[in-house]
């Protein structure tokens, strides 16, 4: 699993239950055999419920977008730190290679210079 997925899952998982509860609202159900006036009121009530659900969903989407923005910023910061660490490790390994090559030449010179 990619290293960046763990913080993303950790940031999103607390909000999954909120998203699921918002995505499955309990709307008023129609009953068979009701009068037309009652069904018209029922349709109006369902429209109000749908509008309320849409506004709740918009709020949840906004909150999720804010969390995603924070997660992406944290991932970018972590990537920059890893990149700097990798540069330092690369530089250190190049210095070590240079020192080992120099010591190899000194050892060969000491052996063959006799």
C-alpha cells in the first residue's frame, strides 16, 4: 500500500458515517389508496425533505472538501520532507563513495609503491 494512503484514510474514515447517514435520508413514503389532496401534500412534504437533504449534502461536501484540502497540504508537506531527506541521503552516499575510492587508491599506492 502506498505510504500516502494511510494518512488519507485516517483523515477520511471519521467522516464516513456522517456521509452515509446523509446519503440515506428517510423520506416520507406514499401509501397506496390515499386521496389526491393528501398525496399532493405528501409530494410537497417530500420536496421539502429533498431540499433539506440537498442542503445537508452540500454542507457535508464542503466539510469533506476542507478535510481533503488539509490532507493534500499535509501530503505535500510530507513529500517535501521526504524529498529533502532523500537528497541528504544521496549526498551522504556520494561522499562515502568518494572517500572509499580515495582510500582504495591510497591502499593500492601503499601496496605497489614498495
